[in-house]
């Protein structure tokens, strides 16, 4: 099936669910429509509207040496390379993604961005897949070191949300990785369809950022946010291994939700509630030219870990629902911050209902 046909199917799926995404009347400009040059064009806060239904963002976007500490509330993130990327994670210890998705802050592998730093040894395996349309990073992490509760299976963070204000509110993402990984490029480009989704939880994570120069149809195909209950396994198929750090060139993945059965190309839409099992098994795209690294060569000058450590395990569960635990082996062919958080499902539904109620009330 052609990429254009796949993109058309994805657009139909997105349109079928777009009715649930309603701008907040007090803050109607979507986060993806807010563009700022890095670093001089960024405001102190992208989303300071106090009258908005979810309130203003809790952190800030102007981040520099004065905000570089482990209490930073910086909500400007970076994804550049395997040794230089950030994750969204909670600002307070022992938190769940479902409870804090609007407030997450940037935790990074390098200093210089005014953010918190991911503690030494927290990352235990990372795979970066480089394609013409997107960059995908997946791996394993001791999530307690980035303030995520040990038992939380996490959830999705993206620049959309029920009110189009994003999770976290006001979260910006930039990259110097486009158009070519490894280039000596000091210019940072804003990635508006960042991380197609960021899933973190279950001691694993995955994130994809789409090339801002790609067509809108390609970004719709590879940077969706409508399969938020299906985790890394389906949204970002990969072969990340605990204990391995590698960068590979990769073929393009099949857009999530698109699969073939008995010669017919079909589209699957996840249910909003209840347990479910998708009718297909995702395939990992072919990769080549892989280069492996030692973690000690990638991640240096990081803070000492604090608190308890959790057992890092893979999660490639194909059965997803509103609660339960992920399963799999530590070899983790597909790290998944999948089903786990019933709080995520509750949070998402509550956000949709709250936004729709407010729109109806104010109309």
C-alpha cells in the first residue's frame, strides 16, 4: 500500500476522533500552533492563562544556567542524539503520570539547557532509530530516579490533549538533529509534533519526534496521538535491549493502527475504556548500520542517584487495558509504558469531559 494511501487512512482515523479535541475558550490557540525561535524568541511561559480550565502551566520555558538544578521547573525539552535528549517526567518524587501529566518537566542527559539531569546509571539501555521522517528513541530507565513511582506503568505525553494545550501544559521541544543526524549543527528547530508520543513508565520509555520539514500527511502518519492506550509496543516498535546502547538507521514503521489481514488493509481504532486486545501484532522495521556505545562514554557529569532503585524489566504486553501489569522479559524487544496506568485513562477521559462541559457551558 502506498504511503499516501496510508496517510489518507490515518487522516480519517484522526478526523473520527477530533470531535473530542476542543480548544479551551480561554486559551484557544493550540500548543502546536505556537512557534518560537530558540533561545531568544521563547517567552517565560508559553501558556500563562490563569482563566483556562486546567489553569496555567506550572513551569517555565526560559531555561538557562540559573535554572540548571535538580529542582528545575523547565518545560523546554531537547531531543538531539542518543547522548543528548530529554524525557518528560514528574516534578515531585513518587508521582504517577496520570496525576501529573500537565505538570511534567524536562529531565535531560546533558547540562546546558537549564533543566534537571537524569541521574547517573538511571538509563540502562537505549536504542535510537534514525529515519527520513522521524527519530525514535526507546529504552530502559530506573524511573524512580526521575520522580516516577516505582509501580506506575506510566502513559502518553504529547503536544495535543483534549483541549489542544498539550501535556505537559506549555511543553516545548527543540532539536538540532534535522535534517541529518551527526551534523555539526548548532541551530535548533522547534518540533511541533514532538514525540508523536512520549510513553514513560514500567521502567521503560519511548519517544518519537517528527521532522518539521516533512509533509503534514507524513507527520499525521508517524506522529499521531490517538493510540495513547497502546504503549510503545504498537506506537514505536523497536528492538531495544537492556544493557545495550545503539544508534541505527531504520526503515519507516507502519503507522500505528494500520494492518493487513487476508490481503486487505484495515484500520484499528482503540476503545476509550475497558480491556482490549488489538487484532494485529506490530512489526519492527528493518534497521542497519547500527553503532553501539558504552553508557559511560555517552552519559557523563550526571548527578549521583538518590533514593531507592527499581528493578528494570521489559514490557512488550500485547493485551492492554485500564489496569494491570505489563509483562515481558528483560531483553525487551519492545519497551512499553503501556496499559498500566488506569490513572492515565481516567485522566484522559476526565480531560475530555471537562473540556466538552466547559465548551457547552460557555457557548
